[in-house]
C-alpha cells in the first residue's frame, strides 16, 4: 500500500547547487504534508510542512511546493550543504476525515551533497 | 529545545519474552504515537494515543501490543511475546495539537533473537 511514494532512492548534488526531492501521493484526503530528515541511528527530524490550502512554504534554505492537482510535492534545498546529506522522508496525514492524524511515510531518498 | 526521549536505545531479547519500550514525550504535548521501521523498509504507523485512550491503531498493532501512559510523563509500548519479525527501530512521537507537527524521539532498536 504505497499511498506516499518517493521514486528516487538516492540523489547526489554538488555543494552550493539546488537539491530537489520529489514525492507523490495517491490519497486525495491527505491534507497536511511534512518533510523529515533522518541521520543513521537517529529519529526523523522535522524539517518543514505544508497544508493543503497552500502551494508553497519556505523556511530558510528549504522550500516545499505542493501541486494538489498532480498529487505531487517537492522539497527544494538551496544552496545545498554537505551537512544536508541524510535520508529525507516525505510524510502525509489526514485520510479518514476524523481524528486520524497518523503519518504515512514514503520510503525515503538518500541525499548526498558532495563538497 | 524540548525533545522526545526514548529508553533504552537498544534492547535485545529472546523470542517469546515481553519487552517494554519507554518514551518521554514533549511535556505540553497531548498526542502520542508509536511507529516502527524494519531495516530497509519505510517508517510504519503503529498506534496513536490521546486523552488516555487509543485513537487509532494499524493492522500491525495486534493483541501482542499495548500502550500505556502510566503517569504524566511516560508513554510506553509493551510487546507481550516478541517474535523475530518484531525486530525493528521503534520510534515514539508526540504532537501538541491535532494537526501539529509530530516530533520524533531517537528510537529504540529492538533485536529479537
């Protein structure tokens, strides 16, 4: 049941360039989307989120874009830094219309930023 | 900055034994969750907990699993009789509002032998 898909298992970019991580979802009831960053042997760390009523949210070097009609969101990191190297998870919530706030995660994308 | 903490960081147990994984959520949060990640797979929802009761549970969360908030600070996940396939990283998360961000702890690595 892949309601949230991250089709690129890995991405490699040069320091200073833009990193674009993509995520697709299938459940139209999702209304809140989040990106988490995860280092090995640590828990997911919240990065940025976006509500379905918006199409863009920006926080410093991180910007998330949401295209509801395409059921697609992306995370842009600019400029990329070596410390950004980690696994990035896309997650979504909503789906039952009630008090269901569980997160459904994608499989993650390993970002490597090369100096 | 407030954070979710989990203990132990690594638990090794024999198949059939009971384990209790402990979490201390962020102090003013009201919503609590357990997730797990089997090696090489995605993070999966197990259970959500609000107002001293389970809000939702996944198919994974069968009768072998239970959760409890025994006092005002701890949130525990108990597995009564562990199976080999329970080996995974278990993450606790908490949220301050029903639509707020969930903040995750560092995880407990459970190894069932």
